[in-house]
C-alpha cells in the first residue's frame, strides 16, 4: 500500500470546525449491554442538536445494517466491527462533527486502538458504569436471559469479561440520578474543555 497516500484537502478540520462553531471530538460510550449507553448518547445528541451543534450518533445495531453487515459476532469480527467504526468516526471528526458512539467495546485494547486514531483531546471515553445487576434487570433485548440459558456464547459480563476502563474521561452510572442530570454533566464537561460554546448552549436552553 506504499502507493496510497492521504490526500490533504484545501478545506481542513479546523476550517470545518470553525464554520460549525464547535471543536470536533468523538465521545466513545462503553459499558455492558443494558447499561444505558445508547439512551445516554441519544439524549446527549438531542441536547446538542437542539442547541445548534453538528453531531452524528454511531450505534452498534445501526452500523451492522450496512457498514458491518458482513460481520458476525466472533472475537475477530467484533474487533473488525470496532475498527471500522473507529475509522468512520475519524472521518466524521475530520468533517468537524461532534461524534457519539455507543458500543460495548469490552477490552482496553479495543478502546485504546480507537483512541490511537485521534489527536490528543479528540477522543473522550465515557464509561457507562451501571452495575451488571441493574443491566440484567433491564435486559431490554432479553440477551442476559439467553446468555444465562447458554443460548448465547461469549456474552460480555456473563461468559466473557468486560475490562473496566481505568482512565475514562467521564464515568456515569445510569442507575443513579436521572437522565437530564446525566446529560447536563456531559454538557458541562464538553463546555469545560471548550468542545462547545457555553453562550450558544445557554441561548438555546
């Protein structure tokens, strides 16, 4: 692949970000199935969108309808799924967007591989640390029940490990407090690190 080079366009990430009035980042929501990753990411995107920011949410089920519909759920396929998502998110961040992703991504190696694609400060790991007992009680897709019955092999949290992040930028337990407070905590963080403008957010609020 020595003959393939990255083409630097005349319009760069900084120009796109300036046009949108934001600093592009990837928020990577990781946690067990049923922890509330997609709900939290979706609520944050709604708040950002309503305030006039430019966003996109990458969700595990959605990418498997198209981008990753040729992949199964073996360890190697799951790795490839996350690799593709990371590369797509990198392009979206280059486009100046605030990108949100919701994937179990159970291993530190997987998450660090995605982080390595981004410049310092462009990757924000959000550990959705909801206890497994709560996740299993919710069981929105009935997956824990199937895993307990042996119908699903290598299910994260039951028959396969989840490596808890040790240095996530943010940790949120969705079993504590309400969704509005959790979203506000995320907005406060994004404001503090100047991803979004506090005045613009307040004006929309």
